[in-house]
């Protein structure tokens, strides 16, 4: 699919002297906007009341968006690599903004299917393209610190809710003065329609800013003082290249798919029930009032650790290796889940600390996976490979809520649950993390038969990225 000339990769090759540190802000401009997906709980109750529906029916909106994120990232991954980040960011901005506008129309006319179509399907496509749009570009600008680079950008996706949540409450209060943002008050449906309209237009502006300042490095560019020959000295890191078409034929791809699926499913297990979970854990004890008071800030704290983990742990992986950091995510995470299930209800502070560290591993897993893919498959089509791997996120977005909600539905009534009711779901997550830990241990360098021939010219490879065969 051709793109207009002003969006073409050839038009955004950086001139000598370009400051590579301008690229992370361009990526953040996109990721901070699409990170709003984590703030849907702010207006969920309002939509339930407005449509006279159920939490499950409204929750489907988010599930559709996450599924479309994974599918669109997989389908458009090679298109993104071929046409470059400006075309991808521009396209993502159009879809993401259009999703809000169609969703706003659906809310205003009380047509829930339009919200599914708008925010879920159309917006979800923008999510997927926007999420992967800067990844391969950042890795090429920062070959010396790929974990740091991807962590800076993907940190924005985790932190988008920190901006969107208070902004959404303020805007809904503006459109509905009867709503003051406190517990027990619910904004009107029309105020949510106004919120969607406003966010759709605002996000369009900010994402376009990112699209028009982004640049790609020249094929012969490298950071001052960086010696590419030193890369090969690190375990699992290759200087060869593997195409997206060949990558999905390797066991390494499917091992990493399993690793990501297990890590994300376990994280969603907490995020899905965050606010109610802390209150339910302490319902039977004398600290129930403390837990209720903590619940509101608990969600914000998890967002901070989700965001911070994406930067801190991904940057740490540049020193201890991608395989090593995933052993931490999955191995230590497994232990923390066991502690959460067994002693987490003994003190509010202990519960909060355990959950916060687990969520930091959840965020770190997202930020580290692009660098892990770069280590194994090279930079040639890492964006496309990353897009295909994100189908694991789509699957986890369905599996995580189904596991947790299914267990809780079988244990009792919402509002009457206690810590013991969560333990079966938490131990299921322990099992998933154990599977992911084993899968990560099995990762080894990609066999030479999948490498691109050395005659492949990176400057022209984007013309037809699927026309590549293993040698």
C-alpha cells in the first residue's frame, strides 16, 4: 500500500548532525496518547448506567481494542517497517482519533455497537500501529542501548493513564457539573460523549506532532564511539538479520510468544481487579477501612510502577541481558505471586508492595521484548517481528480477565469476596509464570539457516520485505 510522498521513508532520513535524542519525545507523543487505553475504568460505570448494561458488556470494548491491537500490529508490521515511522504514526493518529469520534457518536445516540466499532475496532487498529511505529526506529538510533531506547518510549504507554485519568475526570466534570470525580458519583453519558470528542481531537494533534518530528538514521550512521563488532561478544546477540517471514518459523519466536503471553496474562490478573482486590483481601480483618481508603491511590500507584518498570527494568537489561531480566520477571514474579496468595492479606502495606513489584515486571516485560527480538533476529525487520509477537498480548487480553473473572464468579458475589476467593486464580498465574520461565530458559541463538544473505542491502530491503528466503 503506497503512501503520500510527504510520509515516505525517503523524506525523513536524518541529515548529518541530527540529535538522536529528539526521537524518544516523538515516540512518547504517540505512546502517551494511546496509553489512554489503561484509563477506561474512569468512565466504565458511567457507560454501564448510560446504556443500562453490565460491566461485562462494557468491558468488551477494552477487550476488542486489545485484540485489534495485537491483530493490527501483526498484519501491518511489515508495512510499518517498509514505509517508516512517519507514515505509521500518521496512520495511527487517524485511526485512534477516528475511534474516539465514532465512539462519541455511539454514546450520544445510545448505540453501543458504535462504541464497539469506534473505540474497539477502529481505535484498536490505531493502538496496534501506533504501539509498534517507533520501535524499530528507536533500536536503529540506539544500537548501543536498545533496552533504554525502547523503555523510554513504551514507558509512555504505561504512563498514559496517569495523564488520561485526571484529565478525563476534569473534562467530565466540565461537561457534567453534577459530577465531582469522587467515589459514589457517576458522570452522565453525555459527558462521556463530550470526553471522547475532546480526547479524539486532542490526541490527533499530539500524535501528529510526533509523526512530523520523527526521523530515521542513514544506513551508514552509527553513534559516536560505537563499535558494532563489540555487539557480537554478548550472549544471544546477533549482527545477522532475519526477516519477519522467517522469524515466525523459528522456535525462538514461539518461545518468546509464550514468555510474553505468560507474563502479560499474570499482570492483567492483578490490573483487572486492582481497586476491588485490595478491599476484598482485607474485608475480614480490622484493616478494611484502611484498605478502602488506599484503594483509590492503589490504582494510581500501580500505574506508576507499570510505567517505571518499563524504563528501569528495560534499561537494566542492557547490562544483565534480555534472557537474564526475563528470568527475574518470571522467576521472582512467581515467588511474589505465591506470597501474595498466602501472606498478602496479613498487612495492607505488604499487599501493596507485592502487587506494585509484580506490575513493574508486567510493564518491564513489554518494554524489554523489542530489544530481545533485536538481539535474536537483528534490526532488519524487528518492527514487523514485534508486531507479530504482540498477538500474544491479544491472547492474554482475553485469557487474563477470563481466568480471574471466571474464578471469582464461581466463588461468590461481587462485594462479598475475601482473600481466599482469589487464591485459585493467583495460583493459576503462578503456573503460567512457571511455564514462561521454562520457555525463556530454552531460548538460544537463531540457527544460521534463517539468516538473510549478506548481499541484502538494508537501504533497499524495505521495497519488498517479504521476498526473503532462508539460505
